[in-house]
C-alpha cells in the first residue's frame, strides 16, 4: 500500500476510551496453524472489532517475530539466509491473516530498522540505570562451525531419568517436556555439522530481575486486579515469583538479531525474548511517528495483550521489568488474555512436526472463512485445553450456523421479500403498538438481558461467552417466529404479523452487529441483504444503539426496501468431513508422501492408457498413405485440453540482467531439470514473493527469446480490467509439482508444442478468467488439481494470461 493510500494513523483522543491492543508476535519459522491463530491474532481481532463497534478509539498492532535461533535453524534447513526465510514466511503469514479477515491497524516485523532503534534505546536506559550486569557463562562451542551454539543449535540425549530421548533440544526435551541447559545434554552434537561441541566460557549481559522485584510485584498486584487478568496468567506469574527471580541473560552469540551497541559485545545480539515484546513498540512506531502518545501515556491509554499460555511470563515478568527499569512513564499492560492449547483430533498441533490444520490448509478447503472463525471461537481454550475435530466443526456449522442463525435470518428476509398477497414485496412494514404486543414485549425483555450479558462478557474479554450469548438471541428469534405463527398471522391479523416481521428484522440487524467481531464476512452479507451500508453497524451507547436493542421493532425504519435474500450457510456433508479428515491426517510430510503415491498411481494409469492408445495408432498407420494424408490435414478442434498447464515450483527468481521489467525464474515442473521462464511481473509482484512458491505454468508454448534469454514456458497470472494490478494464479499448496491442471468435462492430450500460426492459445485465452470467488476458470470451469482448485489472492472477474 502506498503512503497516499494509507489511512491517517489514529492517536489517543482526550476524553475518549483509548485502547491499544497487541497479540503475541507469531514466529516466522513456519505457517501458522489453527492453534496459533486462535491463541493470539484471532482473539485479539475479535476484541479490536468489538472496541471499534462500541466507538472506542482502538488500534490493533501485530507483526512477525523474526530474530533468534529458530530463524537461523530454519535457514539452514532450507539452505537459505535468515533474511530470505523471514521475507518468505512474513508474506505467508500476511496472506493467511488476510484470508482470516484479521483487521490489523499495523502488521509489521521485528527485523525493521525501527526495532533496532527502539530496542537499543531501551537497552541504553537500562544500562544507564544500572539494572544490567555482566557475567561469564559456560556454553557449547563448535570448533567445526567456529561459533558458540545457541540452545536450539544443539541436540543430544535428554538427561532426565527415565526419558533418554536422543533428539532433545538444548533448551527443552520435546519428549518429556523438561526445560534444559545445553550443557546438561548427554552426548551433545552440533545440529549443523553433527560434530561434538566443547564447553567454553563466554561473557553475557543480564537483566537484574531480583533488584527489580519490588517494583514488579507492586505493578502485578495492582494491575492484575484492575485489569481482571485471566486465572491462568495469574497462576503462571505467581509460580515464577514463588520460584524466585534470577538475573536473566538478554544476549546471545548469534548473528541474526538486534546488535548489542557496546564494543565489547559487538559480536552478540539481543536474546529474542528480550527484543520480541519490544516489537509491539517498534511496529507502532512504523504505524505512526507519534508512537509515544500510545506507549508513554498510561493515564489515557489501556493496553490489552493476547497470547497463548507459553508466552505469559515474558509479558507479565520480563517485559514489564524491562519497561520499569528504564524509569520512563510507559503504558503498562492492563489486561492479559491467555488461551490454553487447542489440540488436533487425537494429538497436538505442532509447527515443527507439521501436525494439524494450518492457515493455508483452511484457505484451501471449501469451508468459508466465517465457519472457520466461528468454530475456533466457540472452541477457544480459555480455561483448559480444547480439541479440534472435524465432526465437531461439522456439527457446529450444520446445527448452529445453518439451522439456527442462517435459518432465522433467511426465514425473515425471504418472507418479507415475497410479493404482496403472500409477503411484503421487500418493503419493511410499520408496526404500531409493538410495545404492547405481549409476545413481542416478552421477546424484547429476553433480548435486552442477552445484550447486557454480551457487553459484560466482551468487556471482560470473555469472548466465547460473548459469542454464545449473541447466538442465544438467534435462538430466541426462531422461537419467537414459531410461537407467533407469522405465516398464519399474515392472513388472519396483518397488524400483528407486521409487528412480528419488523421486530424480527430488528433482530437480524442486531445479530449482524453483535456477531461482526466474530464472523465479519457474515455481517457484510447480512447488511448487503438488508440493503444497508456496513458502516452503519454500531454498538455505541452515545448513538443509542444499546437502548434500541431493547426495542428491536424500532431498529429499522418502515418503508425501507431490503436487497435479495440468499442462504447464508451451506451444509457440510459426511463425505466431505471424511475427505478432510483423510486429507489432513498425519504430518505434512505424511500428506506429501501420500499425495505423491496417489499421483504416481494416477500417472501410471495414464501411461497405461496412453500405451494402449499408442498401439492402436500403429495399426492405423498401415492404412493407405492417401487416406492418412487426408486425415492428417484436418486441424484438431481448438479445445482447452490442447494446453499443457502444469503445477510448477519456482526454485529461484531474479531480475533480468538486461530488462528492468522482467524476472527470470527457474521452475521445477517435475521433469528433472528446471525450465527457464521469463515473466514481465517486476512492477506488480515483489521479488521476495516470487521465491519458492507454486504457480500454474503453460508448458507447451513455443520457446521465445526475451532480451537474450530463452523463455521455455509461461507463468499464468490474472489482471484487473485496467491492468493496474496483476496476481499469480496459485495452485493449492499441497498440489503436486509437475501434475497437469485439468478442466472437468474436458479430456484429451495436449499438443507437444502449440503452433503459433494456429492461434490456439490466443483463441482459448479470452475465456480464461477469475470468478467472483477468486477461482481461476475456463468458461466457468475451475482450473483443478488433485489437491483442489486454483485461485488468485484478490482479483475477481479478471482476465488470465
């Protein structure tokens, strides 16, 4: 987004409620899974949306946590640099959160210059105030790699009695869960070269937590009460205090991180858990140069922080101690909202092992985003671990969203839309006397109580309870419709029918507002069907929204014409659930192996069929030459099957040495050697987004030289109507490299090479476009792989070329 398009940053407003919201910065060593998403960004997004609806002056700050050992380790695994890893996964995270409708005011990253500036400034204040000490540590050193090994760069046998796990990390054993020091490992080995390291002395800087304890405890005791900290946050914090605070090392012998600004420590960087929380501040400084008005304004700003339970001590002990130690007037955390773990089917979600449903997996199912959000939030692990199961997701969609919420709204709007004589011709009727209609008065009383309970729950960040309460209003609405028997009233008592319908329409509007924080795309659709602007959605006391909620017949004006009613949810069937359960069983590696096996089986079957067809052709070759010539002169029908479109993986992309607008890509198409492809995408797609991504490639165009480099294929991309925006056509992430993209109902083998004179590509290209759901299609038939359909990020009704 260019600076001219950027919204004016919000600043605290005197006299208003100013709320600063952060969620734990997701780490960039993998794609976020559903447990990560509900634990931080989704929960914070719900609260941020709620605050905006209430008219509070709120901003939501987040970004990717990019420094530290895990990034260096991932870079080694992928034979890449830490910067390339961060660029790659930052883009992936951004796309996942965009699909989940996460409404950040700023989504940044901790590898920015602002992070270095803010982090070093805080460090210097701690140093000046004598809260830092220097001590010698014994640390493992690898002579082969010529460096000290950070915790996660060491593996060995767990020393815990009865465990003996031989792949324990230097910081923790994944088998028994015990926290470790690298020097405790039995038979340690360097993760990179596998050689045995030796113990050496190294100097580090420590934050003197024991000396800061009194100030820290004073903050915790007052704010945990004022901010209604969740019980799990209080228990974890007290456990740390009870165990006794110790000086905490804040430096590491790494290259990838914020440099320590002292000559004697110039080869060290800050420990990621020292600098990561400072990322909230630096990312806010990217949002506005007046960031101190948010972060150094405790009398006018409330700070709410969202995270999983494993992050608690760093936010209730480490980060507050750091800020207290500077002696400056920081905005300290008021409320912390902590989730337990979301587990997957029979086991645990795991980024490192690739177990569970990941953000891009959810995106590549046929399950809409509002269903994913709703399910995760009803299953939010607020006080204990919860379990994701496909059957539970199915039940919540079919019974709660489809049969309860969707059914109520569709019944009301569909009846209103019926022509006069059987309905109201889409015009909202007047409802005089609604306040004295017994059934309606009873409903209003119940709805009023639910609205108060909803507000109470949301103010205390009890999001699951808030959602449950809002859905209860939908249940009340269904019961109200049934008890009123409005279909009979239409013929027998038109006035009462109008009261019921106008009141029910008010509930529809109210539900769209109350549920907007949870399932915003649902609310967008409801407002569209009500023929109202989404900007009208509000839960402000100042505007009288909450008073009107207790008189729902007054919410929408008589005479207003609604839009076209349509079903809001679609049933999830048993066979679909079984398919998803199968697709996402095991680890990502298991799935890839399974997909490759299925692909190999399909390929073998195709080759078998091809061999059979080939035998038939040999027999036909014995026909008279004149007949063969006659047959050969017939040009095959121009069909989409003549195009050889395959799934490719860009292994490397760089700018053309002799053309500013061109990229040169090396693309793996499952042929052994990569093909060289030249694409005019420089001004549309950043170079970092062209790295290591799957694309759709037209493989049988005649090779052409482009500024001295021969292009052996063409990457498919979609553009909008004025060609100001271009996006790559994306196969599903689990699509097999080299597999052919197919079109349902069309069968046939592609040409070896398309004859440019016959204009086959040019003829077919005009019918290649993206539809309103961002699916790439040929005449409304999706481009399909074994893992699902191909899509674009945001261009609907665009042309593909």
